[in-house]
C-alpha cells in the first residue's frame, strides 16, 4: 500500500463533473494478488455463489456488504488512493455506503444506480478479469448524470425503450467502453447511465459505494437509502469486520450510517418472509 496522499487534479475533477466518470489504470496493481485471493476466499465461504449455492452461470450472483466480510478488504477504505478519490469528490467527511461482490453473467442493460439530485453518490469498481468492449467492459454515457439537463433527463426517461424509439439494441447506443485490466479502478457518479455487453458467465467485479455526508435536514432520505439494503437481507449498514477493525479515521466514514440504520434489521426480517432468496442486485 502506498503511503502517499492521493488527490484528484483539477482536470480530473472537471472531467468527472462534466462527464460523470473517471478511470484509473493500474492504480491498485500492487494489491491485486491480495484482493484476488480475498475475493475468491469470500465466495468459497459463501458456498461458491448466490445465497450459499454454487454459481451456475445462468444469473448474477451477489454478496452484499462484500468487503465488510474480510478484514483485509475492509482496509481498502483506509487506502490513501481510495480515500483520496473520495475526499476529492465528496469532502473529508464522506460516508462509506457499503459494497457488493459479484459474478456477473452476460449483458447488463442500461441503467443508473440512483438518481440523486442533491447528494453526490459515487461507485468505485474493481474488475478482476481483463475486459474489452465486447467481453463485458463497463460502458458509460458521458453527461448522462446531469439531472435537469435536457439530454440527461431524456435518457433517464427513454433509454430502456431504445429498440422501439431508435431501432437500436442496447449494445449499439453511443457510449464509451472503459476497457480494463485487473488492478484498474473505475469511478462513476451513481446517476451516470452505464451497461455492459458480451460478458462471460463468471465476470468478477466488486464495488465500493460512497457519498457526501447527509445534512441533518436530509437524514430521512439517508434512512430510506439504507432501507434498500433489506432486499439483501442485511441487518446493519456494515458487516462486523468492517466495524470491529475500524480505526478512528475509518469510523468517521461509518458513523452517520451506523447512527441511522436501526430500522434495517426489522425490514430485513420482513423481506425474508416474502422473498425466496436475497436480491441479486
């Protein structure tokens, strides 16, 4: 792990503000072996796939709170490269909002991970297999994150209707393909439209979700966001290893969620009564 303090440049900040994403080739290459080993160990401990069953390659497998289950992966929240990206975009008191580990299968259609007007949410994605445009690399539509912009709002309303509206398959829409190698990072605004096409039946990827700290008058919005975790059957905002191994600096990025996740356990209990398995995403 580097001891340098990493901060985004003005050019990177302007690019992210304008286009809604950034890529960081090779940024985590020095930790790749450790990350890969921990990724596989967590899946093995989870039965090899979704909800304790072997991954069969027909549907996405997902583990919620992924890095929180590993003491080593939890330290990614302490890594100065991760915190440098986060503080540059979100401020010193940013929130860690959880993670997910995945075996993706085939195509992922166009979508946003949220549509946040006031609070900036970002995702930092780790891809553990080489990916090209046609083998599952992340594709993004630059500028699609700008709520209130005519172009972005139009995409939000219409993008799932692309075959009927524009006579185009999702894979044919104009976009940037962020081809990656293991050790690269990709970061994007939750609002940014993204997709992937042509991926394998066991495409390895995990993410970290981060956001600006919510002001007091917006805490109910934070609680609603946290409530979304119920579909994954999680009972707290974070897994125990993330909390138990946290130093004071890490705790600053956990404290707001921990102070507002008291309703999650009951919501998850109710979800278990009506769902056959936890959500796959």
